[in-house]
């Protein structure tokens, strides 16, 4: 058993989401969003490097020694599966291990809005799941793929960096390919996938103009494309895509977004009232004709009002979702206040925390 497995076993036993290893400090675990140290000595450079290199393949070791970061998945001797990033910094080597749940969470178990299930019925177009790093985007996408796998007979090609949840084919066929292991880039992966008779293509991260462009082409040519972006709202997602592509393609990009973008789900993780768990809270934009017109006429700043009034289409602003979760006593009101864009409706929950919060006004 690799020595690092002992730390990973402890982290999983404590219900932690991440293990952080860095020179000069003890191992750190992230529990419900907060970092806490393990009772252990400060790690030295040579010691930590020996822990990490013990679990690397020869090719991974060469990449690290050539001065590059590493992203890969690791299965410990205890059976836990982790997404790993290894890097170098001023004081030496460092690593972050993200625990991947052993069981595939369903859309219902994650508490995602009902519209998410309906979005999986589409056969063509693009659905984006966005949010900051560590907000559960990969888990949400995994639950959507699992739903598709169980309810439709389609060919699903998943491009990931690295592979996290391992899917077993049910009604569908699932092909999982890993960046660096099976494909050189996401863009090349999408290009290859389009020659492999796909119905659904999952793009783990749309991180550059070429990948975005290839994903758009796939969505326009009869495929359902699922992807992620590191954006924190629907409008910022639209702006990111438009700004990422060349200026002379701006009108074409807006036409794609208006016609082929199905929805944007933006999520955050908010602590429960007892601080012992975190729940995904989602802003949802479904691209209607009205929103398509706003995109085409460069009036994306008016989209939040469409989300606020679009409940019949399954839409909601993040603030609406937060208020609804407070009403259901699913999240900590003080945390909700931190994440709220308009803090005024949340003010009373923060200022009157001595007793039970008053009944919230329906969002």
C-alpha cells in the first residue's frame, strides 16, 4: 500500500472532499468547504515528493520532472477513487486529491431542479453546467449522463480530464476518454468523437476557443453536447463564449447561442443549517425566443429579468433559488447572504440569527 493511502483513507473516513499536501505544513483536509489540518508533522520537500512519486507511472513521473503539472485519477489500495493535481511551487512539490464518491448520485439525490431531468430529453444542442472550481459541476454532469444511460439507447462519448466517475453501459453505450491518455486535447477529442457515430458528447471543460468552436459545431450538426465553463452566471457564460471567439465570428456565435444553446445551469455549494453538508443551489437559464432575441441584439444585461419571470420554463435566478432553499430549511441563511447578488432580501436572516428566522417571502 502506498504511504499516501493512509492520508486518503482518513480523509474519506472523515467525509472530506479534498486532501491537500504541501511542503512546510501538515496535510490539510477540506470538510464541508473548510480546510483543517491533520495532526501530523509539517511535510518536508523530499518526504512529500517520495509520497507522490510512489503513485505515479513512469510517463507521469517524466512529465512532472520536465516541470509540468499533472492531472490524473488515482485508485487507492482502500478502493477510494480520486482526481489528482500535482504541481510545483516555490517551496517544492504539492498536490490536491479530490475524492470521487463510490456511488453515482442521481439527479434527485443531488437535489437539482426538476428542469435538469427534462433537459436530458433533448437530442440536439448544447447544455452548459457552469460555476467556480469545486462547485460540483462534474458531479452534476455525471448524474445527467447516468440518467441518459438509464433512459435512452444512445452512444455517449465522454471526454474528461481526468476520468472521475466510471460509468457502466446500461441502455446506452458509454465511451470514456481521458485527456493526455487517450486524446491530446479536448478539441481533438470532439473532432474525433464526431467520426464515431455519437448521439451525446460530454466535453469536460471548454477551456479555449478551439474547443468551444468544435463543441458548437457538434451541437449544430445533430448532437447533444454537454460541457462546463468556469463562469458564475448565465450572462457571464454568454459573454465568455462570445469573447472567446474571433471578432469576425461574433455574429455567427450569437446566432449559435440563440438557436442551439439549450440551457445554462450555474451552481454553487452552500452549507446546510447544521454545517455538516453542502447542497447544490442552481441558477437556470433556458434559452427561449425572448432570450434568443436579447442575445442577438446585445442586450444580455436584460436576461436576469427573464430568468426571474421564467418559472414556467424552469428558470430561476440564483437569489430565487437561495431564498427557496432557506424557506425549505436546506441551507444556512448566513451562507446564502454571502452568495446573494441582491443582499437586501437576505438581510433579516443575518441580523435576526438569535432566534428562528421569520418566514421568508416567496421568491
